[in-house]
């Protein structure tokens, strides 16, 4: 069972701590335990209830009414109000509660409905990324077990693969070429899969090599495929103190190719990048960069 501080609940629900305290005192929305030093602590059921209460209040329902609902009534009301994909936070909280309840059908339905109405790219940017941030908070507080995290990750992976599979294959031989890979030992693939989608939907040619690739293979890939860009996401690999050597090796293996780096490991302030390397902090930065390349490519003479 997870244990949350009031600041954890604030991060996960988007409801300010002082509002949570007021809801407790006036309406009995939550009944936290207290430590020996009188600090509030909350459990998994408190989190679920607060997420549901927050969803209904964001849709304009009065807290006095919402607080009076039983748990079953609360869940039914949330399910009924999460059908509008343009209301992002209800979709995010619906995904969170479905993950905690291990409800695969509900997870899939929320994502599919939003993608139909908003488009796949907007769904990932506005719903999936905030959802994954909150999943990370749950993981850090010990309130998400491996099975729940794997359920969400693998379902998102399926959605990304299906979205890519539905795209037409780029038939223009002159379209800029990209290689996407994760280095040996790196398994966090969701961001790379989304990059794959973003590039393909804009007409780039992509060679997707996926997880766990020995970087020595890149020399052969560059020789035969001749990409203009190589992108990778560095989350846990390599070790931080080995990153400069790793980047130097990439530069040596692919001397005529530009690299795009993404992920937590590349944001070290004292990290000096080799020539032709670019690091991007957010996925919006990657989209902006790709859009610039699209403009340049379409403006080039045939």
C-alpha cells in the first residue's frame, strides 16, 4: 500500500494542498492518518477518491454534492463525464484510476476515444505525457506496483505501434532519412516510438531499430542506409560518468550524420556535446525541430 504526503496528492491530482485540507475539514472528502508528529499521510484509496472528486469538480460539479456521493456513485459519475476528449484532465485521471484498478478495457477505451476526436498526436501530447508524469510520481512513492506500470506501458506501446502501422509508407526516395535506436541495455522505448510516429506522419523515411542495439552496428547502418539524422533516447544507459565517451564513440562511428539526443541523461549542465549533436529537452522541441526540417525539405528544389 502506498503512502502519500499532501504534496504528493497535489502533484497527482492538480488540486492545491490548501484546497485538499479545506475539503477534508468542511466536507470530509478524505480522512488521512497522522504521524506521531501530526503530519497527514494518505493511502491508495485516498488517492483514488481524490482523483475522482477532482475530475467531477473540474467539470463544474459542487464539492458539497460530490463529497456526499458513495464510492460507487462517484465512480459512475466519473465514467459518465470522461467522454469528452477535449477535457484533458478528466481523461488523465481516468487513465490513472484505470491503471490503479488494472482495467485494461477502460485504459484502451479512453485512449482510443480521445485519438478519434483529437488525433493521435494531440492525444499523446495532451493526455499521455501528463499521464506518464503522474505514473512516475506514483512509482516514486511506491504506490504503483510493477504489474500496473507494465499494463500501462505495454498498452501505450501497442497504441503507438498500431498508429505507425496505419500510416502509408513513404515512397519518396529523396525524403530525408532517419535512424532511431536505443543503445544496448536501454529498454525505455515509448518516447522513441512516438518519435517514429512523428517523423513518419510528416513524410520522413525512418529505419526503426528499437531497443538494445549494440552501437558498433551503427557504422554498418550508416554505410548502407546513409541517414541524415540519428535519434536516440537515453534514460538509464549509459552511466552518467560514461556519457561523454559514449557520445564520442557515436561521433566516430557515424562521421557524416547529425545526432538528436533526448532523455534525462543528456540534460547534464556540464555536458559538452560533440559537433553535429543536438539535445532536446521536451518532445515539443523535437516536434519543432522536425517541422523546421520539413519546411526546409519542401522548399528545396526538386
